[in-house]
C-alpha cells in the first residue's frame, strides 16, 4: 500500500470516529455538532470509487425528527386519565346499584284505598233499621219507619162497615181493639162507595174511629205518621181528617184528601200525639177539612222507634 493510500484511509477512519463522537455529544448536550473537515490541505481524488473523504459529513442531530419530544413524552396518550381512570364506567352506580330492580310496583293489587278507618266495632246482629223495635215491616203508605198497626174495612153496599185487623207490629199486642162509634143512640156504621171503588167506612160528623193500643216496650219514638186510604165523600170538594190522644192532637190541611178515584194514601205527622211506653193509649180519628166527609178504606200508623 502506498503512503498516500494509507494516509487517506487514516483520515477516513478519523472522520467517522469524529462524526460519531460529535453526534453523541450533541445528543447528550442538546447542542449542535459542527462540521468536521477531513481535508487537511486540499482534496484528493478517490480513485477506488469511494467518496472523497475530504467531503464534509453532516453529523448534526435534527431535533425536529429524531429528538421530537412530542412523541416520546406525550402525556396525552401514555397518561390520559380519560381511558385508564375514567370513573364514568368503573364506578357507574346507575348499573351496579340501581334500586329499580326492587320496585314493589309488581305487587300492586289495583284496589283503590278508600281511606275509611276501621272502627273495630263488632256487629251485634241487632237490626237498627228505620222501624227500630217496630216489627210490622214496610208501611203501605210509604211513610218512614215500620208498621205499628194497619186495618181496613169490609162490607157491601148498605151494610155495616166491619173493621179487619190486618197487622200489629208493636212490642206489646195485649191492647188491640178497633171500633166505630156515633154521637147518637142506635148508631150503625155504613159501608159506601162500592160503585166507584172498593168502598169503605163513611166517616163524617156523625161518627169516629177509636183504636186502642199499647206502646209498652217502646222507649223512644223518632217519628209517627198517621195515614188513611180513601177519598173525600163529596163530589164537589176535598176534605181532611184530624186525630187526638191523651197526649196530643193534630189535623191535616183542609183539602188534603181528594174527592177523586182511585183511592190513595194520605199521610200526616202525628209524632206529638203518640207517646212511648203508654200501655193504655186511645187514638181517635175523625173526618174534617172542607167536605167534613170521607170514605175510609184503610188506616195505618207508621212509627220509627227504639
């Protein structure tokens, strides 16, 4: 090997080593490596096909590529808490602690709560209906309470009017008598009005009806209704009736009872005249009103008592 070739080889090795040392210094120090020239005095032609070792070799480290800290230390990817520490998925109580699964709505019976308070009172089995202790059942006249007594009259045209005992609903039935009496000696009752209706007792200024009864066993009377079934026995005007007991008296309106057929029930409030606990009651009924004359087919006393 010629001395010139050997010298060129030494310079090449020196250039390579210098470039490597320069690059390492730049990487550690963060600086810029300067260009190391291998040309000691001029250029030499490389006759072996190699590059001229005198050509400057740029061994600088481009910090825009090899040393880009935006990728090596980018906390947006390696330390992104949105992925590794996202409490929206790991601690979501809407799925882990959802109490909707224990909803008791599935056991809803659909029964509406009325809010009525149970008093706990035991049913004694005693019927405290509108009649109370009166056991005669519903009144034919439609009045409030139950039937204390009901009677009607039977007969034929021109005959005597005979009272018929239909019902006694009072607790004490030991006193129970009906009579028709006149104000004159030898009076005889008359059964009339069979051509227009069923007929009944002719009740006018010459006679009256007496009903004997007992209210023993009745401790209180809330209401008492006296009713007659018939019509005014006058073709031109209406009539009425009145009553009396040892306790009180009363009368209807003067035109309460119509003079037309068919017969119907006419009622009046007689509460003040009907006493409770009276074992010797006498109820007297007379015609009154405008006509002063009635045809009485039936009589009823309706009582609401205790």
